[in-house]
């Protein structure tokens, strides 16, 4: 009986410790403000971060740690009002000419028009794997969770835990996959009015500056190579039937560009990974 009680207490302590680790995720501890001077700020005892853009400069931050496989969650509230010309980028990246990268980029728009969510995957320095979406909500009104699940077999992009994109490992047909370069988490808010809104036709209205985006509730779950033998963990990060239906729903009603369907761009045939997967 005493042994059973001790085990139950130990399990309880482990659960509480895990919950505390999640609750105590702190921007002061986990990130460095890397550029933009006072335009990047951490407040509320490390629980809230903001990036701002004005005519002089944007701003950005990066994680102190590097990650190799895992799940990254961040809640963002994007620039409200007329955000045309601005880009809020949130991504994983390694460094160097053969870098790997997994991108969320939010392309601003004029008031009343939707943001475009731009996604991309780089492996060994090669990207050009863009998919773009409208969102089914206004991302400037409230915080929403944007997540990346990065595993050896695939990368999944999620919005509020709804999968919007699945990029499968296609190394068997000669497509490099990000699987050996640790990556940091980066985010930046910057001016890209030469291309971001309607191909650069709509310029940034600096009378609306400063433009500000907010971040909270960061969580990183690292997965060691041994973790992939755990069937429970594996099933948690795989797409079940419901997840596949949600993915199809997003891609049917909200996808506005898919490089795999761009025959003008690839007149000799779409890339090999496109031929292997309907997603």
C-alpha cells in the first residue's frame, strides 16, 4: 500500500512538473530580441511579446535554443487595420547556404481584405514550395495558435490545431528533407511593400504606423529520436481520419495557391514530391 501511495505521489509530481513547465514558458528565458531596438518588447513578466514596424525599421526575435524535431506552438495576434505592405514572419530556420527552413508568413492587406497566410519549406537551401491560404477568421481580432509539427516522416502546419498543410518526406525519390540541421525559431515584422500586397501594387501607408503584432503562449515539445518508437506519441502527431478531413476542408475552401498545381511555373512537370502526395 505504501509503495502504491509513493508511486501515485511521484506520478502526481511528474504531472504537476510538466504542467508547470508549460505554464512557465517565458519570453525572457526562451528568446532574444535581435533587432529593431525598442520596437521589440517583452512585458507582462515575460508572458507577452510585441514586434513593431515604423518607417525607420521593423523588429525581430529568435529562440535561444535550437530544435531538431518536435512541435512548436505560438499564439499570434496580427497587425490590425490597414496592414498592406507588411509581413509578419514566424518560422524555423538553420543557417548557411544549404539551410533548412519551415515558414509561416502573414502578408498584410488593406482594411477589410483578408490576410494571406504564406507557407514554404526549404531543404538544403532550396525552397519554392509555396502554398497560400486565406484564414476562416480575422487574425487581428484575437490570438490564434499557429503550430509546426516537424518529424522525420513529415511536416504538418496547423492553425488552431487544424492541419492546413502536410509536407511528406520524399527522400526515396530524391527530394531533400529537413532532418539533420537543428533550427531556431525566428519571427520578424518588416516592410515588404515591393511584393507583399497584390504583388507590390499596394504600398505601406506609413500614416498608420507603428504596426504591431503580439505573441503569447509559446510552447516547444522536443522529440528525441527514441520518441518515435512510442506508438502513443506517434499517433498523437499523425493525422487521423478527422485530421485528414479537416485538411481537405481547408485546402478545398481556403487554399489560394499551391505550387504543385502551377503548370506554368513547372512546364516540364511538377516537382517529384507533388507527384507522390495529393497534399
